[in-house]
């Protein structure tokens, strides 16, 4: 992206462990950085001077493949009782309260996003998949690389017409500003078929990735199957569902087919996908350009279970990791999400770290830019200091006592320090 800051001073970092992710861990390794890129990786004594980090661990910058930074100013998550429909009702109430509070909502939003980017950098994150409800600025010079998925939703003909116009306008604006963009039809319960097909058509025409929340609640499945249930009640209360002219909604399997039309498609959550054999089969069939992003702690809070990672991996589906938002999560720590998955027994520490780096980069279309340590790649990395030594450095990374010492983006420290 234009405007990104690059460090031009060469530096060699030496540490007890280097985790390239796409290759085996390197004990007593080093990474050479020149002009914002990785020039070389090795083990033992490098030629020339090196900054010795001691027992530290060097790994690629983490990728938060799905988040909503607009809520980064919240001190604590909204209550999760009542499941997804009740939580969404609280989100809508909060947004409406903020809009009518008399405060400068645009300024609050800008500050919240800036705070989210700062929190992310401090958490070792160097790339983000952000869901944006409007064309608000999210990229900060010298901060994480951001792919902004412009969200769209609407069920009535009037809402869909307005959504189509604003989507095109905002995509054109963000593209002209040099923002990495994508499109996000929100979810099957909030996007009627005509609007969804329009969003997919824009993604295909512009060669943009798509991201969509799918199969995240049994209440969603009930609405799509019967037209009733908790979601129907909520949508009527919000004035989004008109009983006299109900919207045409698509099942999850059909949405997956539509997502596969884009160059890259991302299914977010997918908590109950294994209960829909047709949808899971279609996702597996298109795994060359579709993947799943799971948000373990949010899913556990709203659904009472961890994401079905084993089922996805058994079907050969690539899995990445996101934090969702501070409205459903206590922080923006990708490593905490990894720890939750490992503690649940679904994956090993090394597998979780691949999801949080290499797979996340692929999900956002950044696989040639970040997600692993290799010569020629951007020098986006995190330096961690474990409180004790571990035989497996991946376990050391996910030890809750391990501290993130510094985050590098294109060879520059964007959070923490080397001291």
C-alpha cells in the first residue's frame, strides 16, 4: 500500500528460537532485515553484528483475520446471555444510543478504530481483516496491514436499494484512497437474496475477496428453514422484517456457492456447519478459494461451544483465526484465541500458530506478503519473551505468561521495544 513506512536500516535479530511457520523451528536462529524485508534466516553465529534477544522467540506477525474495530473502545464485552439474537439486540441498542447521544459519533468511531489498531499492534498483530459498516478510515501509517471488508445488509426493497448505492460509493472511495478492500454480505438472516447477489457481482467484477458470517447459530438455521424463531422476532422488533412482504433468504449452502464465485471467500464462525452436510460438502469442494475464520472465545461465549475445527480440518478446509470484537471478547489477543483452541483439545500449539499466521494471510489475500518468515518477505514479525523455557517453542508462544516484547511491520517497530 502507498504510504507504508519502511525501515531502511539493516538489522540482524538473534534469538533462542525462530519459528518460520512454513518450515521447522530453528534453535539459536537469526533473522536479517534489510529495507523492510527479510534478507536471510539462519542458525548459529551470523556474519556481522547482531542484536541478541536472548531466550526470545521470533515468529511471523500474527494475522487477525476477522474483527470489528468499531467496538475497540468498550471496557468489557456486552452480556452474552440469550445467545446470538439477544446479543445482536444489545449491539443494535448500543449503536442507536450512541447515534442519539449528541456526541460526535464520527470522532468516537475514529478514536475506537485507532485504539483497536494500537491494541492489535501491542498483541503482535501485523495484518487485520476488518469489517466496516461504512467507508471510515482504518489504515494507520506504520501500523498493521488492513483489508477492509465493506459490510452490506438489507432485507426490504428500500433497504436493499440504499445498501447497493452506498456499497458502490464506499468501495469506489476506499479504492481511490489506496485501501485494501473486500466486501462482506453480513449474514443469511440480514441479507436478502437480491442484495447478496449484487454484492457477489461487485466482488467478481472488481476481483475482490468476500467475507460472510455463516452458520453461527441454530436460531439462524431455524429462520432459514421455517421463517420463524428468535431471529424472526428480533427482525420484526427492529423493523427490518415486513410480514406482508417477507424477504427471500438463501440457505447456507447456496451462500457458499456464491462466495466461491469470488477470487477468495471467507466463511466466518461456521459453528454449526457440520450439522448441514450439504453446506459443509460445498465448502470442502471449493476449498481452493474458500476458508473458515473461527473466533473461539466469541463462539464459546455466544454458543457455549468451541468452533468445530476438527470437522473443518478433516474435510481439508483451511482454518484461520480472528478475535471478532471487544463487544464479544475481553481483548484483541489472537494468541489468547489460539490458547483457547489448544486447551479445548482441537489442535496442537503448532497447528494453532499456523492458523494465526499463514492461514490468516491466505484468508485475506495477503499470502505473498505476510504469514511466514522467509527471505524476500516483508519483515512483519513478533518477538516474544517466555517466562520459562519450553521443549517445544510453540508451547512457549502460547504460554499465558509469555510476553510480547515487540512487533515489527516492514522492519519497523510498531509496538514495544527490543530493550
